[in-house]
C-alpha cells in the first residue's frame, strides 16, 4: 500500500445483535446486551465492531428490511442506548461500523407507503412498471410483486422493495442518513449488496438457472458513479472505513470498486471462496474441498488489491462444521481456520461465536428454522417435489440460521433468561465462553494469541503475500516485509502428511502443543506460523 490508511491494521468483529446478548428476558439480543459485553469484545484484541442492522424494521429479513434509518428497532432498545453504545465503545478504543442497506427498504418504510400512490412525489423512489419482466429474486421466485395496477421490483423478499437509484432524491436521502450516523461518531459502513443497486435497464434477462436479469444490474457503471459521489460528498469528510458486500464479483470487478485511485470503497467481501462447495447455488452443496477452496484464496490474495477476509458471517454456516471437523478435530480445525483467516493479507473479520468454535445449529425440523430464505426455498422445493431427505439436507447444509443461533456464553447458554428467538445449540455445555475463558489450550485463547501476534509485527498489515507451496490440501505461504517475513503452513485435512519444505527460523504459534520447526510431517489440521530468520 503506498499510503497508510487508518483502517489498514484493524481487526473487525461482527456482532449480530439479535443473537448476541439479551438483557430484558424477551429472548432477543439488545443494545444494552452489547454494551455489557464490550469488555469481552475488547479482551479479544479486536479494533472495530461491525454491527448488523439495528434500525427500525418489521424484521421480515431480520433487520435487512429497514423502515426507519434514523431510528432504533425498539426490540433492540432506544437511540439513547445506541448513543451510549457508541460512546462506551469509543472509550474502550473500539470503533463501530454500521450496516448500510440501500439497495432496498422495507415495504413499511414511509417512502414506500407513499410511493404506492402513483401521483405521490415518492412514486419514483422505487421501481414501478405496468408489466413485469422475467427477473428472479435472490430468495427464489419472481422479483416483481403486484400492488394496485402496477408491479414493483424486489431483488430480495417482497417486503424489500428496491430503491430507484436513477432518482436524484434517493441519493440525497441516503447522504443525509450517512451523515446522521457519521456525526454520531461511527467509523463507517458495511454496505449491503452494494454492487447491485443500480439497474441500468429493466429488459428481460438471459435465461439461466439462478438470478435471471442480473446482467442488467450487476457491477454497472451507474453503481460506480454513485459510490464515487457518496465518497466525495460524504465519506471523505470523516475518518472512515467502508466495506462493500459484493455478490458474484470477480477479482477484476472487486478491484474496480476498491483501487485507491477510483475513490469508491476501501474493501469488499468476495464470495468466490464461499462458493467452492456448491453447484449453481448454495442450496446444492457438495462436500467441502480444501483444494478448490485454497486455489480461490490464492487467486484473491494475488489479484485483489486488499481483501476483506472472512470465513463466517450471519449468512453463512459455521466454518468449523463446513470446512473443518466439528467432532474429532473440533479444536484443531477451528484453530487452523483462525490461523489462516488472521494471517492472510487484508483485513480479517471474525464473526461472533467463531472465536469459541461454535458449530452449526442442531435443528431437527423445519419449524425450528426462522429464516425467511430457508422457508421460501423449502416451499419451492416442496412444490418441485424434491424428496423429503433432500429437503432436510438442504436445510442442514445451507440454512443461514446455522450462523445465527444464540451466542454460547455459559454451559447453560447464558444468552437469555427467557426463551431464545432461535434455538440455542445443546453443545453450549461444552462449547462456550465460560469454559474457554481461562483455558490456556482453548480456541478462544488461541484467537487472543493470534490477534496479539498480528499486532506485534508490521508484516501482517503491510507485508506482501507469496504462495510457497500448494499441493492438494497442503498449503504454505509467506508474508514478506522489510522488517522480517513469516511462513505459514497449513495442513487442511484429517490425515498426517509430509510437507517437503525446508524451514528456518522461530516457531511463533501452532495449534498443537509440541510442534517444532524440524518436523516434516504435519498432523491433522496442523497449522503453524514461523518467523523467518531475518537478514537485514
Ligand atoms: O445468503 C445469501 C443467499 O443465501 C446471499 O445471497 C445473500 O442474500 C446476499 O449475500 C445478500 O446478503 C445481504 O443482503 C440480504 C440479507 O438478507 C443478508 O442477510 C445480507 O447479508 C438482503 O438485504
Ligand atoms: Ca432483549
């Protein structure tokens, strides 16, 4: 990086407020809950909290359907609580970035309610047509819904109508919203599905298996123009960090959004590494293949200017269940994944619960799932007469609820004194903060060590990435910097394997107690960091 950015050495922790910590026994996490756990968050060593939406919302899509951008969802608390959260976080040296959902609003947003009247000045805030086209939505089915004599576009649920970014008033409204929050002292935004906000045309899409119509709204020039405007008119007047959530982008499209000279976003979440275990879409999951996954990691490390590295978030199943082994090698594989995520070049994101090795939920039937996406897809699968066993498999392998089960604080759960909004995993008896807090060998302790290591040397935020060795499920790379280099070895499998690389230097960290730099065989999921002998 030619110019240091204030965010360049920061580590982000994502909080999904609904599932973090409940203080008033209604089974729903809240802002006071987050405040009371700030010392825990701080103790991890992270610098920035990404807060999933806390705005007013009817919760059709758990807050990603906003009905009041300048208000707090009463389930989570009040604006005073939010002000206190920002203040208490800042006092501890923690910054907060908020989710900014501007592709769509809720259908209960006052703009949309007024927009239903064809003569209203709000009509053009949304995308209305007399006839629908063949576009399909991210959650399955048509992307259009009838209202009165017309149809409106919704790329997500029908309660999430898409904003019309051709209308200058929409841009002005969003600028006001961003300034409102930045003036309160937040550090920036995670911008939801930001690369699909601008619809260049509403023509029929090419026939394809999923997301018909996407060539008309994906990575459009109009989107780049909007991002440049928001950056110039709003973001550049504050010290900020922005990360875009960008579905289906290639490394080239990612760079077009983040290269410094473009003045758009600071970094984006790619999806390609999360799509290596699926066919066409995530509902058709295959066995996880470390080899394919690591190839994509290398490609993004080599080709993308600066990565937002993540293995989990509120839309994904748990990484230890998906990519590791949540039974025999739970500890080893969770630590290996941590080590990979925190040593790559870019900004690491840790999702709540990932730091204790939380696993997928233990749901047993459809009615235990809450997510609108799961219910919509299963309804579709039923209509298409998919066998029952396959429907169960779809839920078990792909439902977003696996990443949303309540945070496991204690052996008894510890998330709420009421009934949790989503089923708590029974394995909280063994996998919980209470058990791991003071255990020197726990996953949690390992995260803390890794984060400290990351802070103690400039190679992690400034060093380059160089692939050293990749054969099947074995992976070795270097991070290189003038003040010293690091070698990272990963054995991404259950088998012990020989890694034919000569090592020199000092062992900094390993997920086995007795690793050594003379060892040639790496054990199941073994992962190590070696500080190379420094030649000045
Ligand atoms: O999870 C997905 C599909 O299963 C993704 O396609 C997801 O819908 C996509 O990443 C967009 O996600 C974001 O916007 C959605 C919201 O439901 C997600 O929670 C959010 O992360 C609509 O706002
Ligand atoms: Ca609550």
